[in-house]
C-alpha cells in the first residue's frame, strides 16, 4: 500500500501544481486570494514586531536614561513596543493595513522603511502614506500590476482621455479640465509616442480642435493629419501658429470680459468657442538653434508664445500637451518657466537623471527615484501625477499605427476650423515658397 499511496500523493501534488499554474495564468486575482494572500497575511502578522524593531519603528514606556547616584546611565530599552496594526485586508493586487502611531511617532520612519518592509514580506512593492493624523497606511503589491494590466474602463467627459491603467488597478485618465497643461518625457522606445497616439485617439471623437507641432517632419503626429486642425513641421511654422493662438486667446479674453465671464465655460453655449489642445512632439526642437539670427529669433518667439499660452490658456480653453525625449534647464530659462505652468507630469524611462528631475523633481523626490528605475522592458510604464497632488505608476494602452490612422479618418469630419491659425500657416508656406 505504501508505494500506491506515494504514487497517489505525487499525482495529486502534480495536479495541484498544474492547476495552480493554470489558475495563476488565467485568473491571477483569484490565485492571489486563494494562495498568495493567506501566506502573506500570516507572514505580515508574524514578522511585524521584528520588522518594527529592526527599523526603529518601536517605542518604549521607560526612558533610555536614568540617574543612579551621581551617574547618568544610558541603555537600550529591552522591551520596545511596536505600534498596533490592523489585520491585513486583501486587495486584488496585494494587501493593505493601518498602523496606529504611538504618541510622538511620525510617518517619516515608516516611509524610509518601505524597502525593508517589502523584503521582509516578500512582495513586489510597498507604499506608505498617511491618510489621516495618527495613522499610517501600508499598501503592499504582490506582483507588478502593470506587467499585464488589461484594459481599464471609465466614463470620460469633454477634454478627458482614458489613456491607460494605474498601478492600483484604476483607470488612468488625463483630464484637461482639471489639469489643463501636461509635460510628458521619455526616451526612444519608452512608450511616449504610444501615449500621445492614445491621447489623440481619445480626443478625436470630441468637439475639440487639435493642433499638432512636430518638428521632426511630422513623422509622429502626421498619422492624425485628417483630424488635426493644423500641423506644423518646422520651427518657423510653429512660431507662426503659436503666435496665432496667442491672438486667439486675446480674442477670447475680450469676449469673456464683454460677457462678464471669468472663463469660456461661463459663456452661453452658443457663444462658447471650441476648446483647443496643442500637442507638441519633441519640445527641444523649438529651443535648439543653429546659431543664426533667424534661428535665435524663432526660438525666442516659440518660448514667449508657449509661456503666454501656459499662463493664460487654461481659462480660455487652450491646453498644452508638451512631450520630449530630454527636457532640461540647458535648453534655456524659457523651458524652466514653461515647466512651472505644466502641472500635469508624466515621466517614462529616460536616459539621463536630469530629465527625470526636471519632470518630477519639483513635485516629489520619491517619484524621481521610481521613474529612474523603469527598465527598457517596461515600455509604456510611466510615473504620473495624480489629481490630488500625489503620484502613481501607470501604463498606457497600446495604440497601433493602423488604429491611429483609422481613428483620424473616422472623425475627420469633426475637425473644427481655426481661421487665424490656418491663415498664419498658409502665410508661412507662402513666404517659404517666395524665398
């Protein structure tokens, strides 16, 4: 009977391994709930006291120093108390728990101990936040949720675009009404162009004017030519179009003042001008010059016009989405001033730390470190700012070249006219032919 039972046991074990592997591939959430979560929850409860002690997260009731006679004796507390934690609550991608801080404790040491907690609990990542006074929320992710994120769903309105999935599993939405201007950085093959394609495809069915500035000959944004109100492929054209947009916002300003409105959204619907989204691919091409007087003048014009649009455009329905491989202070003070107007930040994998610092450094230092850890295999993964001032890891949905062309063609009839912009672009083309 012994060999027979052993054979049955081995067969059952093999079946469980095969079934578990299939469950993990097809239904990873259920696999986590049934197998990963119970083990990890027990590990959290068993190791918490030691993790807290080794990382300086404990307190003691008795002082660490005493007076014995005429001597001051110092020592280490022998019975430190770890802060109380709630029972780990399962989430689709990991677990979370609440830590009740002792009097005198702050969230800082817990945030610094995130890496140690991650290794102790053997999870993919740990994030520490403080949602309310006196508590710390520890969120652990069991696996990288962006490895195979799937498709997110969310209801979006005007000037909103569902572009991908957040690390939390929620929808990644770029809301231009809430955050009017965006800066997107990323190296070649990082997913930056895919994100722009997804953004344009999401905005194409909406009643908005899309203006493209692509000084690389229109290779990227030219895919959407049928849906773009205007497309510039050189810095001279870009300067002319940006200048026309500055005139446009001045006209809108006068209209709002005459109607007693503070923004175009306060105007009656029949008087409200169409929103404009200006998409710039490769910002550096607008600032780098060949040293000639004309080149310097064009770069200065572009810098001035962009800054004006960033400062005044939000209330007047003109929005900027600025993208580039490298964005640094070496491009000039105009770039630094423009960055201050671009509240929305998205950083893909970058080739130099200065670009990550320029994109996210003035918002959150931790976000800079996370952005620099994105590998070349994680195409489409980025660190983005949230609507409430925080940051998230996210991954954009893949949009192929063919999908981009089809979307642009399908909604070509919705392309609105901007007479001033078209006139400026034609005048530039005429002057180039004359030259």
